[in-house]
């Protein structure tokens, strides 16, 4: 069996895939238009959470009920670029189909299967690479304005309980004891222990990449414009260079969609764009990550910054960022920490690769042999990247993974 493999896309999933394959004895070539860890990658700008409890699908009946009003409300964290709607419809129609209760259960099971052990998966990948210094362990606190808001979401409570996630509750007094700077808007919270987060997602990916290169892994800086499956799959770079290998792994996030199309594989993938606002060198910071329910954002203490990340914008991959989500993030920070100076800030926009059923795309399509797919992580892409990479290494070597991969099949659409 051949042992040459090309990995297309060098975000967290691509770098993890390349490193697991290198450890498995493959001659690896990683390709991306930018350096791993760059702000141009989606892996750079997320909330940094290793979200082991995030197995709730993007599609929910409550979201759809609220969506029309949210899209029309300039103060809502959901945005639609209306010129993009015709291109979104092929994704949106199956998204609505996945709202059915009989789809909710298998989707949550599929997400739980790839998220539950994320702490161990990241440590297994990062240990001894220098990247492990960016992993922080502690609590994750979800903030509510009132306890009734928490109690009203019975479906989420029941689903998390099914998978052994049982947070403890704290009141306003304990919140203030923990964090005297917290604003008065929040009177109730829940706490999950044993949560990990990254203190610098971009530096984390860059450190993993540096280790990969130091151990002999190859990197080509370039954009893949064509991809051909077969006994010896091949690709073409934008400069005209052609490369081939025994196998190719496609791990390019939302940019995987057009390349999968060239393979004849019909995937449903959209750019669900997210934003962050980072407060540089804050006078004080959060004691741990906060999930802020009214703003639909996560606020994470990081190296030399406090980052708020979230928002959902449906727009084209190359459309420019807009100002409104950043303004909303500033308002959310002002509500969370009224005394925090918001002068020294950095804003960012990235593109989450999201499928209509919220599940990643993983495996090989029967119509396109020797090309392995691993992308579509939506809001949990950073969380599941190392596990997807490990599973790709298993599949490339012909090993049968200890989990059912059918829910993630590339040709399920």
C-alpha cells in the first residue's frame, strides 16, 4: 500500500490530520494559501472553547420560530445578506427538514459522538508539541438574565442530561463573589466543571504546525483549484502545478465545498459567518469563559485579551465583513462588564463550514475513491478537529474506527 498523502487545508482539522498521519508513518504534504494560525483562517478567530457539551444541532424549532423577527431586528445576533438568499436555498430547504423531532435525536447523538472526548483528543495531539501550553482547564459558566430563561429550555436540559451533562446552578450573590466586575443584567447561571479552552487559538494551531514541520512534515503554500479522484488522486494549484499521491485528505473548511463538487460529490455546505471582538490588554478579565445567552456569544479570557465571539451571518464566502455584528458585540461587552474600557479592540470575521444537519462531513465517497473528507464542523470545528484528524488517519490506514461513521458520510446529501 502506498504511503504518500496530500492534505488540502491547514486549519485545525488539516493540521491535526497531517500530524496524525505523519505519526502513523505517512509521507505528508499539507497545502494551504496561508500559513497555519493566520487570521485568514477560521481556526484563528473562534471563541477558543473545547465544547464537550455542544451537541445541540444548529437546526431547532425554536430558532426557526424566532428567525424572521431576528433577521429583521438590527439588535439581533442573526444576519442575512439578502442577495445571498437564492444561493442559500439549496442548503436551507434540507435545514428545515432536519427540524423534525425524529431527526433531532440522531443528530444530537452524532454530535455527542465527536465532541464528548475533546479534552482527551486535544491533549493527545498537543502533548509534547509546545501547543499544550495554550490549553487552559477550568469551569464554564452560562449566564442568564433570569432563572426562568434556563428552566424554559426543557429540551436542551433533557438532551444534555441524557448525555451525562448536569450543570449546577448559582445565583446572583455567588456570581458577584466569583466576579465582582460582572454587570447587574445577569442574576442566574449554570456551571460546568472540567472545561478546556485555548488561550490563543491562532498560536495553538501555529505551534502544532511548527512541530509538524520540525518532525519532517511538508508544507506547500498555494491554492488548490482542481481535484481529481482515482487510483492515484491528483490536484492542480492556482499556479498550474500538478501534484498526486496515494490519497488526498480534503480538510479545507467551507472552501471544501467547491472542491468536492469537482470530485462529483454533492455536499451541502454554507459559510455561516461569525465575528469576534477582542479587548486588548484589559484592565480586568473574566475568571473563566462565559456563555452569554441573551447575546448568543461566548466570552473567553485569553492571552493579553478578552474575546467575545459569536453572531450568525448568512452571506457569501468572499463578501466583506459588516459593521453591525461588531457593534452588537460591543453592546454585549458593555452589558457584561460596564466598567471595562472598550478602546483598544480588534474585530475579526470568519466562515464556519456548516451543513444542513449540523454534522461534519467525514469519510470517503464511493464515487470519488482515495479522497478522504473531513470538514463541516460548524460551531464546534475547533472542538472536533483533532478527533476528525485521528479518524482520517484510521481510514487512510484501513483501520475500522470504533464508532459509526454513517451519519457523517460525504454522499449523504
